[in-house]
C-alpha cells in the first residue's frame, strides 16, 4: 500500500468553501495547526457561485429589521422544523460575520448614504441581503482566501514557513474519516492529479463539503456536489438529519438543454422581476398558501407599490419562500400553461430600464446572452425548478457544530442539517457558512487542544481497507465482491446518469409513495452494479476513477433521501407528497435520522443489496418559550401540534 504523504495536524477541515475557510481561519486563530483539503482548486468552491447575497439583519435599508425578525422569517421559511437554537445563533451572529468580512477586505455594494446595501429576497420581511452585485459568493471566497494568505504570512514571519500552521491541500479528495474506537483519528484521501494516497492524522475533523445536487439530473450545483461529506459522516457512524428536505429552486434555466438547471438568481424577483404563464398571467397570486395569506399582496397593484413603499403595502407573491414558488411553477407547467421549453416566463424587461438591469444583474445578463442568446433587457427568460440545496445533513449540536455520536467530528455549511428546517431562505446559506464555520473551527480547535497528550492513533488496518476500497474500480473484473462472475465492469458514467434520472423522476419535486418505492429498488440495483464500476488506465488524473468513488457517496445519500421521503407522510417545505398534500402539525416536531449500523467497530462497509440505512424518528426539543413569544399565537396555531401549544 502506497501512502505517500502522512502528516500530523491538530484540525483537518475537509472543504474550502465558505464554511471550510471560515472554520480553518478560526481554528488557526485559536492556535490549532490546521489543514484544509479541497477537491477542486483553492478558491473554486461552490460558494463562488452564490449570487444574491448574505442575509444579515443589519437594518441598513429598513431600520425595522433586527435579529428577532430574521429568526422569525427563518423559522417560517423552514416551517418550524428548524433546529431553533441554530436559527437563533444564526440570526444573532450574522451581522457580526458580515462586518468582520469588511474588516478583512470585502467590499459590499453601498446605499446612497454609504452603508452596506441590502436587497429583498423571498421570505425575508425586510431588505436583508448584503451583496456585491450578483457575485457575492466570489467576494466572500476572495476575502476568506486573502485572510488565509495574510495568516500564512504572519506564520512565515514567526516560523520561516508559510504553511507551518495553516496549509491548503488542493485537488485532493477525502474518501474516509479514520477512527480509533469511537473517536476521530484522521482522514484518508487521494491526490486527484497524481492518484497518490495520503493520510492526515488529526484528532478533530471539520466536514464542510457542501451539498448533494449531482445526484439529481437537473441541478444548479457544480461537479463537486456528490454528497461526499454526508457519506463520510455516515460511514464514520454519525447520523444524517431530515434528508427528505431537498430544495428545488424555482428558477433555473430550462433552455438550451446543455445549460438546463443553471441558476437564475432570486435577486431577479427581489429586484422586481415577475413570473407569468403562457397566457401572460401573473399566476403567483393564485398560489398564496393560507399560512402566508396575511403577509402577501392580494393584487398586482399592491405588490408593485411594495417596491416603493414597503411599510404600507405587502410584498408580491413572487417573493414567497422557494418551495411555494417552485410548486406553483410545476403546477402551471403541468396544467399546460408553460413556456415553449417547459418552464414559465420570468420578466424584468418590462419592469426596469435596460441600464438598471445590466447594472444590478450583470451575471444574469451575460448568462442569458451567452448561453441562450436571450437579451433579458428586451425579452422574458424561460425558467423552471432545479435541484439547488439540501436542507438535510449531518446532525450537529447547535452551539458547537459537533457531529452527534463521533467525538472529534464537526460539520458546518450546507453539509450540516437542522439550521434551515424544511426549507432554506435565500441568503441564509452564506450567513450560515460564516456563523457555523466559525463555531466549528472554534470547537474543533478547543477539542484538539484538550487532547494533546492522548491523541487517538491511526489504525494501520483502516488505512489498508481505505486504500483497497479506493483501488477497487481498477480491478472490477477481478475478485472484488460481486465482480467475480466474469461479467464486464459497469461504466461509472452510465450508472451516474441512471441514478440522476431516477432521483429526478422518482424522488423529485413532487413525490408519490409508489415512485419512491421504485426509486429504492432502483438504488438497490445501482448499488450492486456500482461495486462493479470499473475504469481503465492509471491513477494519474483519471475522472472515471474519481466518479466511481463518488458513486458510493451519491448512492448512500440518495438512499437516505428516498427512505426519509417515503417515511414522512406530509408535505412540508422541500418535501412535497402528492399523496399527502397537506402540512401535518403532528409531524412538526419529528426529525428523521438516517444512520449506518456498524457491526464490526471498524470501517463501515455498506451492503449493496439491502443497503444499511436505518431510519429512526426523534422528537425535537421544544422551542424555548421566549423565542415562541416572538410569534402571534394565531400563527403558532397553524404550525404547532396541540400538545405543543398546550405546553
Ligand atoms: P462549498 O462552497 O460547496 O464548498 C465545498 C468544499 O468541499 C469545496 O472546496 C469542495 O472541493 C470540497 N469537497 C467536497 N467533497 C470533498 C471531498 N470528498 N474531499 C475534499 N474536499 C471536498 N446561498 C446564499 O446564501 N446566497 C446566495 O446568493 C446563493 N446563491 C447561490 C447560487 C448558486 C448558483 C448556487 C448553486 C448556490 C447558491 N447559494 C446561495 C447556496 C450556497 O452557495 C451554498 O449553499 C454554499 O456556498 C455552500 O457552501 P459550503 O462551504 O457549505 O460548501
């Protein structure tokens, strides 16, 4: 076995998006020697793609805003299934995290009087998204990278080595978290370019690997989103929470086919864009659910007045939370009132002067011009739902970001569950990354510091097992389990396409019992075939090999999504059951946990035929009374179960 690089660190952060970088900065600033590992080039993480902005109740544009209002909006958006303590910490700390970014060199757009500008977004009562045009994620990552470089320069001045306390391993993929008993002892991975294996020994590992979108056919997500962190946690023995909640963003491009799914930012609607069907009707007025009736405009005139006078008018229903808008678009298309390519129309051209569109939405202008030959200053865009974000994720302790059940494992960012409940509000991810990235780095550093004399050792057998697992695609015709019958190996790309199609068609935006059962059967078939996923050639930059390894992760998380979706017999947020169309108050306080059972105590292997995901229900902790007091009783009655109200 050829482990070429073996190093010792205090904290290893897997992922260099917003959450990973913020965690790494915090861990290093608290004295931990910290390594950051990322699959792509440093600075290329998914966070770069974030467009609309960071939600933080700074009250710059409307002084009525404060953390309590933000907390309320977040809980409403998540249909009260949010881990409320996370929502509280998030609303409270997000403004500080945005200010901090400015002190590190970020430059946000300004209001006329020089404050950080904030824009409207769906589900947010006030303009709340601090932004840099529609390229906010790029500025966020640029700033965090710059901060890392400045810390490395500090370290160089002290130690003569830039990487003595903070080192980035780019284009490296982690395939296993290693453990000593129940405790984390490090990670195993491979360098994408050379194919060589490495082990980083560390008592604390922060998982910050983002989402799972590449398990679905139509998605706004980049190639990195193969659910690696979710699977790493499962395989290490940590449970995933509420994986049924997958956000389908209402507005992805639908045409041409090569760009289907690419995101059309919500800022388009926040800045005045409207949705129309093929009859020219602003159909969202027909889709305001009861729980939101009092908060949204009932006529186009009122909705339009809101942009100028938000204090005396209600917001237009195009700015309902994403789950509502996505379902409405789906219904219009299904009813035969869609656009020529199976979406609906999103129009800014009749709502703003061309020069304002080009200034406020530069990326959208170029995206449509270059990819679809559509000039959004002169004609409407065609848009439809696209798999965008996963609310489910690693179950964590709210304050510390510690993964449940595995000492030394932490998680932050999109890979962590709980914060957003059943549906995330736009802009709440970037703030989540900073708030909980910082907390994860802080507590990982503290945990590691507390273990200095008794670090869990790395088990050599686990390294051998991880290496053999990683090499299996090269011997798919050989004696690997399930692959010794002389049949030719499976093509990983074919398996991936079949998986994406199944998840899109059978566990997509609208779900039905029979279809989800079919999905589970299909996943079982794919799991067996994936053990035969074979590749030719060698380990130097071999994308087929990388995909073969990613397939394990996508299949695991897809099984979690399908099993949890089948179990939850109601519709809530990013989980819509055609056979159970209403939100059911009895499910309000129920979490679904997915776990792998570990009969051996060593590295977990999954059973390809039956899967090894077990699902358990858990009653959530009651929402603290002072937080409940922020809502009107009439509103709580719509969400909370009888006994919760009584209490
Ligand atoms: P990421 O930024 O995706 O970083 C994940 C990191 O993990 C990467 O470095 C990756 O290389 C690494 N990684 C993954 N697997 C492995 C592995 N096995 N080994 C090693 N490294 C690994 N949210 C908002 O709040 N506001 C917005 O305006 C907004 N706009 C968006 C626009 C688009 C087009 C999209 C797709 C999303 C948008 N979001 C927005 C959502 C938000 O961007 C993401 O939820 C967020 O960036 C996730 O950040 P993260 O740090 O959790 O993960």
